[in-house]
C-alpha cells in the first residue's frame, strides 16, 4: 500500500452530477458510460496504474477487465459518499458487473462493506507494514495500537494470502541481483530506489514498489541508511 495523491475529479463526472434535478438524481447505480470509465481512468492515473491496496499492476488497456472502482468508505456505511471522488479508488479484480467474483478474493472484493483503518489516502500508510524478502507482510509492531490496526487491515484485505506473497516475492527477487554487483554501492542503490519508487515516463508505478523499496533499503549501510 502506497500513499495516493489525489487529483481533481474528471470534469465529465462533475458535470454529470450537476445535472441533478427534481426529476432525476445521480446515483451510483446509474453511473454508466462514458462517465464511469473516465472516473476509473482518472483514479488509475493518480495511482500510477497499480491497485490501491496491494500494488498489483493494472494494465490501462485492460482496466475494465482487471479492476473496479472501490469505495474507501463503503456505501453501506456512508451512502452520502457514494459519488464523492475523494472516496473512490481503483482496485484490482474486476467488478462483479464485468465478470464473476475472482478467487481468491482479496483487496476490495474481500473487504466488501468492512471499513479499514489503514488506507492509501493516509500519507503514512506505508509505516504500518513491514515486508520481508520472501514477500510476506506483517504489522509494524513499533506501536501496539497502530500494529493492531495494521493487522486488522491486512486481514480485511487479504494482503498476506499466498497469491500476493508469491507475487511480491517475484518482484523482490527480480531486483536482488543488483546487490551482487560489487560496484553497486550505497549511492547507486539509493538512486535506484528513488527511481524505482517513482513513476516512469508513462506515469506508471512499479508493481509492489513499497515491498521492494523497503526490503532493499535494509541493505543500505546502517550508519548511512
């Protein structure tokens, strides 16, 4: 999970909501094309085309089949936020209207109507989790209250299911060979991590960058790390 910097809502979405009248009101159920795909595209651009929760890559050309619009505060608990752009995220696994629920369910599909305590609109959301080189994730136990919130969030989203652990492990293993190069010192590693953690020329984040950066940062010299 990485913090998301939210942009302005799409003009088409804003204009669609502004058409509300005594005879018609915008609802989540009647949000269709072209506005709904444009909202999803805007969310994906903000997120660098990775899932808001697990950081799996979402291909922009397959977004309708690989992702869905997630409500951070579930509609069941906060119906007044159903059409608030600030409450929307792009989540992996397609919506049920595109195809049946995927197995194993995780992230938004597993979360359902359960609110979460740690989320990507929190600037410090990364600080709640600790990743290991095998792709595992656990709460950061530096603060018991925060650790408990992180544990509940991991369980609610299924961030530690074998599927995601294996995918994070593959992402980590792909970059570990860099450390075997004797010429690849701390300065080079710092530069690599900074670039890896940012968006590329197409505006894409690397999948599972939080886990990769955290694990590789552990190889920096302690006195300089």
